[in-house]
C-alpha cells in the first residue's frame, strides 16, 4: 500500500499549475443542453481534447520532466503508452532537450505512433501488448539507465493531471459531480486530489470500459492486479494494471467506478461528434457513455462536469464509429 506521505496533495497540484503555466492550455468547459436534458442535470463538458497533443497528458508529462536533474536529462527517459502519454512525453522531451524512448504495443493506433515520432521521440513497437511493454520498459531502463516516466503511477504526473480539477472548480457553476475516464488512474487521482480538498461534497465518479477494467478490479480486490485488456475501441484506457498510488488515492477519494460496454462507448462518441461538435476519441467519451446508457444517475445534481480526456482517434476508427453501417 502506498504511504500517505507519498501521495500528492493539493499544494502539489497548485505547484504543478504554476510550473506548467505557458506550456499547456487552460481548456474550456462547454455546457450541453441536450446532454443536460438526457441526464436530468446541468452537464458541462471539459474539453481536454483541445489540450496540446489532443489530450490531457502534457500536464503530467511537463510537471514530471521539470523535476529531472541535469544528470537524469543526460541519461534520457523511457515510458510505455498506447499513444497519448507517448505524444505528451515526446513533446515535453523535445521542448526540454531530452532524448525519449517510448514503448508502444504492436497494435497501437498508427496516427498516435506517427505523431509520437513526429514530435521527435524514438518509438519501440516490439511488444505484443501493454503487459509485455511494461515488463520490457523496466528491463531496458535497468540496462540503459534511462529514467522511467510512468504514464500514471507517479506523484508528479498525478499532480500535473490534477490541474484539470483546479480549472473545473473555476469553470463549472455549482459543481457537485465530476465524471472522469480511467485507464491506469492518473487523471482521476489528480482531479480528485484537487477537487475533494476544495469541494469535499463533490461526487467523484470514474468510468472504464468493461474490457479494460483495471481500476474497477483493483478496488474490488483490494489492490492492483495485472490484466490483459480486451479489444476495446477505447484504446487510450487499456492500462495493464492500475497504479499503486492511483489505487490508494481512488480508494480514499473516488465515490464510484462504473463500467460501460462497447456499444455505449460508440454511441457516446457519435453523440459528442454530432450534437456537441467534439471529435473525441472513444476513451475520452466513456463518461458521456455512462450518462447516455443509464449506468450512472446524476438526476437532480446542480452541476455535473464530464472530462472529455482526448481527441486522438484514427480516421478509420472514426469512420466506423460515426457510420456503423
């Protein structure tokens, strides 16, 4: 179990906000009349797909990278990612002049692979899945001395992601429910760290695909367990294991984690594109899926924020989801 001292605090999130100011965007929150009517409560969409690289990940990547010593920057960094952390770390490494090696699973989205390389990082596609990538990352780091920048199970990464929560408190009137996609748990852990301290009454809800339920399973079983995620269209959420720090934070601060199926995720992705004009990736749409499918009841709430965590969807997947014929 993670120690209390190891967990990030609101002060850490506020320090992260100061540190990454100017390197990341303050993203907008939009009200959605149609979704509000369907949900029975005022709903706001936090558009992290408008963040640099099209997802929330640069917040944590820049906050973690700023802490590297000169000697660590010389050694370079290494990470695993299905795509969004890869792109974020590549941008942060490029901006800070650090060599980056990213291990992506063999079935990673080609546009995400191309974008990561385009930002200047080396990409390794030799891992069959995210579980193998995690094992190989540790082996390569041990052999080369590269510094691991974990995509979610790192206190400074979590604190950086928590800056989303600071913005939500400012942007959403009468905030009392926050709905967040979960992969390994870094985003919801950071948001919960900030929001629960500033607004203790807020319900913090996580959403995962049924085929990639790492945090849901960890909370049920009392700790993270390794898993091979299924073939979900929400590729950004295919974490092989929930983070230990993330599990500890979620067990304390997250009120509920709900699961949504593939049809619900596809419907939510279409809804965001057609009704909200947001080209979200499937992983970014799972919070909306929980509302539209009825898996989550927020009726009567005063202010509901749904984090749309990313927009890096391939053209092929987008076409198949938007026109499922």
